[in-house]
C-alpha cells in the first residue's frame, strides 16, 4: 500500500527541486518547499501552487528563523537542494553558495534532529571530484579540487556539506544519504543560467553564435531530469543510511559535439565560435554508476537525442523563442 509521505524540499523552486516536487505531488504526497528565489523561479511552482498538499515558505536556509516557522513539522524525507548550482550562478553568488551548503546544511540537519524527521538527502555534486584524475569517477575517488579557484565556493562547500552529513550519521545516527549529481538538463532550467545545454539551445533557436569555451574537446555526461528525479526518489528507499551515490548518465560526449547536435536539431543558422576556457573547467566527467545500478536498482533511460528534443520543445514553449 502506498502511504502518503511528508516531504520537505529546500530549494524546491529550482530546476531539480521543482521537478522533484512535481513528482512527489503527482504521487499524492505532501510537499513543503523552502526557497528564497535567489537563482530559482516562482514560475516553476505555478502548476501546483493551488494544490492543497503543497506548502511554500519563503526564506533562506542559512537563517534559523525559517526552520522555526516550520513549527517542528515532522518529515519522512528532507531533500536539501538549496544552493546556486550552475557555474555562472555560483561565481556570481560565491558567499551565498558557501553559506547555503555549510551553514544551510548544518541548520537543515539540526532541524532533522529537533523535528524527529526521518531521512535526510543531500544534493551533492560531481564537482566534488574537481578536474578528475580518475575516469570515470567512482564514489570512492577523493577528487582533484582547487581549493582557492573560482569554482571552489561551490566545490569546497559541497565537500563540507558532505562532511556535515557523514559526521551527523556517525555522531547522531541521522539517516543521511548523499546524491552526487552529475550534469542534468531538461524542463524548468533557466534560460540564462549559463549551463551549456541551455546556452546552446537558446543561442541556436535565436540564430546567435554558439559559444564553445576552449576547443570543445572537454567532455560531460548529461542526464535528463526525469531520470535524475527517479534516482533521487530511489535514494529515499529504506536501508540506505550513510550511502553516497553518483546519480547521472554515463553517456560521455564532447562539448563540441553537443553544439553540433543542437544546431542540427534546431535547423539553426548559428555559427560555432570558440571562446576562452574558464579556469578550473574540468577536462572530463563521467559517473561510474555501478553503485546506483546495484543499490538503487535504477539507471537512466532517456538518451541524449530524445532528452534534447524534449528540452528544445520546453525552451520554445516557455520562453517563446
Ligand atoms: N560551456 C561551453 N559553452 C557555454 C557554456 C558552457 O562550451 O556556453 C562548457 C563549459 O566550459 C564546460 C561544459 O560546457 O566545459 C559544461 O558547462 P556547464 O556550465 O554546463 O557545467 P559544468 O559541467 O562545467 O559544471
């Protein structure tokens, strides 16, 4: 029997959070979202804001008062997603990023203890592997991160967030799980968040130059949002306390090939132009998904071509490009 669950999602108005909220509401659960709209969008909540199982709290996870407002409401699952998450956004908001993943994680875990909530799932990132020297990246890899570079506000605060989680698991026996989320794309991405897929689709649809940073031989492995959501949901199943699991897609592609694919699919007149590579931009990235396949009985299903088609349709419809 499917019992109704109470779920808290910090950062629930963001790209991943809003898709996760939609999934849980569609399954008949109660979803509470905390968001301060720093890099997210009210519009992402519009389809369910009148749903009686949805509740929204405007606020910042780095402030204790937002948790006081929850009034010790007890949750079956808490997803802590609140943080700027694209390179453009965390370089623009470095202090907010540091704080959301450090103090914000401490505050959210403190709330788990005080409210006697059950499962805490932390949205970590493939960025904790930095510019990896091991390929593909298994969860056992400690990474190669520049602690003082432009990405460090994100990479190091996510690493610290993981430390908060694992310490709370050992010291307070909190049921924490860590999702290391790899590059994800799909509906509810912002059109100006600077990520490669949103940039290339928007540029192609408006026949503007497609901006390739560096020579485009760097690689990423892109996961469609519905697969990512299913992975995050699978991570909430029983008996996974203390687990750290990569979630993404292991179909690795060169950035220049992504540009060509999107240009072709949109029948665009755009030119491919090459711009300087930002510092510390990882040369390659691909998750080792063995652990996810084994422990979550999950794997990505949507291939890149299909996912890009759906994402192009989303950008055309939502932004009228
Ligand atoms: N990138 C690019 N052109 C763009 C945006 C990004 O060539 O307009 C590159 C970027 O340098 C990186 C990759 O695409 O190598 C993925 O960038 P994104 O910002 O999406 O995320 P990252 O994986 O770097 O966190």
